């Protein structure tokens, strides 16, 4: 072989090696970019419903680790919450034949609050379903299957999202009450409540029942009185001099609502005039209702709460899973998971008043 041929052959081999090397580098770079771009859905709660967010990852283990890390500060500000106990660790996660088996530390099943237990289970099942083709989730705790830990949910075998999303309780019936006697003094107070926007004229009947109690609570909250729902001397006295409430903000004409957190009332407004003042209960300190400007995006006469496995009647959602809705217990203070609870006396009216696209402003303080 002549020196010229040897030189040309060497140059050819070097060129081939360079091309192969560049291809390998390109392949590795593409794989790295693909890995960086891969995301999984992680599910938390917002109000009474599930809400998803994207996180880096590709496997069930990736998704569960992101779930255990909890919402970011920005997501928390928007009302995202996790009911998974702090300190919960992922022991292992695998997928076989569409079933994700997730083994968590004992912290996951600690606590006795039924709502919290059901909510954290729903977060896990939603998050572990999807990655690696998983369609159902088998939960283990410290290597064993927890039995009867999650109220109303069968956990001895794999769980599906569809199972959690299927209602298993009847729709609540309207509350029953024994009507109190008709009194002229009550009728006079009711007429004044109706004049000020706390009670509908049709509900003026002289009987201090649940509807009147709800209106009295709204009045007491707005006026800064003791919140007992009773037409006592102090409340009767203030009714004589009170003025109809006005919106805290001005806006263009049309229907809208203000939720005032410190007073625990909602104002239904039409054309900058308060049509009705409603006694509500918003999110408690651990699950607060976020302040801000929102819009009604749907209306559901019956809305199934997947994480808490209960019906929300006459629901008007305006911020993800946060909505106006009827609830059996509407105390005089903030007590919800972030939603705006209404009583049976006001829920259907608020549902009818609202429309998709209606602005809702949540205000922290009336001062």
C-alpha cells in the first residue's frame, strides 16, 4: 500500500468515526431533551374538587414523589391543597399489567378525619393513574394492604379513578323543620329584612324558621352584631335604623357577586345595586378561599365531590373546584374546604341568579 493510499484510508476512517460520534452525541442530546420535556399530571384539591398540575417526570414513581412534595407557593396561593400528611415517604412504585402498586410509609394512613383520609386517597389514585399505562392503583402501606382505613372506600384491591368518580350516596333531601307560630313581631322584622335585601318578599310569613334565621345571620354579620340568627332586642333595634348594603366595589352594569371573607357574606349585585345579602361560610384557615377576581365557568344542579364523596347541590363554580353550593352545615364562621357554602334557603336562588361568565370578586376585608 503506497503512502498516498494509506493517508487517504486513514482520513476516511477518521471521517466515519467523526460522523458516528456526532450521531451518538445527537442521540444522547435528544434523549436528554425528551427526558426534560416529559411531564406527569399531579393531582391536588381546590375547594371540593380535584385539580391537576404538570410536573417533570415520566413514571408512576416520579408522579408520586411530586405529589408528596405538595403544591408550589404559587399553586397554594390559587387555592391548591394537599391532604397527604407531611413526612409521607415513597417506599416503592411499580406497574404491571396496567396496575400501579404504590407502597407508602405509615404516615399516609395516620389521622382519623374521614374527609382528609378520603381526599388523600383520591390524590394518590388520580396521580398514579396514567403514567406507564397504569389504569388502576393498588395501595400498600409499609408493605401491607390497609383494610377499612379509608371510610366508604374499598381498598383491599386495586382502585380506579372511575370508581371514585361514581356517586355512591343518594342526593340529599331538603331539610325538614317544624314551623314556629305566626307572630306579628316576626312579620314586621321580616318585612324590614326584605326591604333591606336580606329576605325575599315571598318569605315574609310571620314565622321565624330556617329561611328567616339565614337572613338574620346575614344581617347580623353585615352590621357587626352577635351572630346567633335570633331576632333578639339588639337585632330588632338595629333593623329600624339600618340601611341597605352597597357593593364594596364599583363595576359596569350587569350581574356580579362579591364574597366578603371577614363578614362571611356574599352580595348578589345587579347594576351596582345589592339585590340580596347572603349568609355564607367560606374556607377555614387551613383551606382558605383565595381572594381575587374570577368568573363563573359552569353551573351544576348536582355536583359530585370526588375527593370527599358527597353531593354539592346548586353548585356555581368560579375558581376551579371552588364554588357557591348548598351544604347542610353553614355555620356563622369560615368552615369549608375553600368553597362558599350556602344554606338551603339561598342556594337555589343564587344558582338561578348566576350565569356562566358572571364576575365573582372575593374580598378579604370590608375595611
